[in-house]
C-alpha cells in the first residue's frame, strides 16, 4: 500500500495515521466494509483520499500507483469507480437511482465496484432514504460506497450509522488562486472605498467620483474574472487528461459531463462567495461610518485601523443615507447567484457613495 501511505495534503498526526493504518489493514486482509464516510474541512483533498483508497482496493499490489488500475482510478476514469456529485445544490433521488443501477451491474473489470459520493450531505431526504436501502442491502459483496462530506453534522444520522466513519485532518491548500486573490479584492476594495469617500467629501465634481466608482467596479470584476479563468484552466487540464485516456468513448463522455457540471457549480459557488465577501466589506465600512458618526471609539469598529481616517475625512455625512445604503446592500444579496445582477448592484452601490454627504 504505497499511495495511501503519506499523502502530502494530510497533516502528519495520530488521527490521520490511525485512519491510514485501519484502511490499509482492511485492504491487505481483503475484509472490506461496504460503506465508508470520510469527512474533513475541504472536499477536494477528501476526494483525493477516496480515489487513492479506491485505487488501493482494486490494485493487485494494494496501491502501487503505477499500474493502469491505479493511474486511471486516480484520474477518476476507471470504469469500476463511479463518482457522484450533486447537480445543483441538492442531490436528488434520480442520482441515487443511477448509483443503484451502476452498483447492480456485473463488472467486466477486475476488482470491486466503488461508488464515491461527493458532498453527500446535499442529499435530500428522498435520496438519502433510497441510498440507505442500498447501504443496508448492497447488491453484492463487490460493492463499496465511499461518502464524502465537509459537514458531518448535516448528514442524516441513519446514513452515518451505516458507514465506517473517518475524520481527516487536511492541510489547507496554500496556492489556491481564490485564497490569494481574495486578499487582492479586499485591498482594492478598501483603497477604492477610501478614494471614493475622500473624493465625494471634498465635493469634487460629480464626474470624478463616478469615474472612480466605475473604475473600482471594473478593477474588482477583473480580479473575479481572473479567478474564474483559473477554475476554467483547471477544468481544461482535467478534460484533456480524460480525453487522452484509453477508455470507452461512452465513459469518457460521461466523465466529461460530470466534470463540466462540477466546474459550473464550483464557479457559481465561488462567485456568490466573492460577492458576499465584497458586500460584507462595504457593509462593515458603512457600519463603521455610522458608529463614528454616533461617537464610537476605535474599539467599537469593525476595522479599527480606519478610525482616524473616518474621523478625519468623513464629516457631514447624512446618517439616514448610509442606512439607506446598508439596506440596498442587503436587498442586493438576493441576487448573489446571478452574476450580471450582482455586478450591476456593485456599480450602483459605489455610485450611491457620492450621495451620502450633506
Ligand atoms: Zn496499482
């Protein structure tokens, strides 16, 4: 068992080591349970562990990492391994019916039939009940289920209790583009807001403030686009790996569709997250301006470092206008999932900053 031994995305601690020991032991003895549940703080490394586990189960050398079974399982294209993930924000019964069909089929390839279910907490009740039946009464001894979740508290206890459960301590990925670039968005946003506020406060011609607002929107959208392009590049890389594999065309097409919907979901989630963070920062600024307006001291602020800036630069604001702006932001949160609307909303919010002074 080589590939499961020391994955670099795991923290080297007792919990992970004992998980690996337990799983390796089962693989070597050939006495596998039917259902496993892996949980941890990041779904992608959890998925990697699941693939390494699946490869180790079917590889003749218990996970050499070199044979065709290992290589293709790790790529997610071994025909004995089915990967399931929710189409939208929910996993429906139709997807579980597909799982049951797959697990009921006779396998023409060596090894067990393994079904990996990502984000399994997103199963709705109906889907979970259906899966439960299969977990209680698997189609044959060759079936192995590996459920993955970032949030074990959201899982149905009836499902959890059917699985051997393993919690993993995962490293956060340092070079994820979103993690780095969120910092860039924060920086642009904080600088931009200061700029707009100073400009508007100085009573500059309205034209200037408008240009500053529009530029800030463009700058932030530019960062978002770059980050989304990074997701797309990841997808293209995975797609070309799959296209160049030597599997049956129908399998390849199936996985291409799975991948595409995965990235679509990922990009959507990311966009909502980023917009939500942007709105949070703007709201925090407005709250701080209101607080200083009412005489709050530095300790009472969201951004303590902005206290002297606000006290010095933000005079003569109409508090009721700021409240109006806060309300506008809350209303716009509804549109977080629709990218065009959220961009327009952002623009609109920045433009309103010009109007907060007496
Ligand atoms: Zn192998």
